[in-house]
């Protein structure tokens, strides 16, 4: 989550890309998407949805922005 959020900054994203296998954000975005999916499942089972609902919406927005920045959306 933190890495995806930090990668919204172009300079940080370029630096991270230099350290990624095959210089691709694909595996990172796939893993982050899987985490978000699992978190949504847990969220649905929780009684206090309001506190975590904001998180999933914000993280979903972060992933979408990073995918757009990488031309993957």
C-alpha cells in the first residue's frame, strides 16, 4: 500500500521502477489488487464497516491512479 502510494510521485516511481524485475509495475499492481480484494472480503464481514470502507475506497483510487500513470488502465 505504501509503495503504491509513494509511486504516485513521478520521481519515486522512476526510482522504484529501476529496482523492479523487468522494470514493470505489473506484478506490484497485481499483488496490490489481490490484497485489496481480500481486504474487501474481510471488510464485508466486519460489523464496523465505516472505518475500513474509506480505506478500501482510497486505496482503490490510489491503484487506479498508479495504473493510469503506468498506462495500464
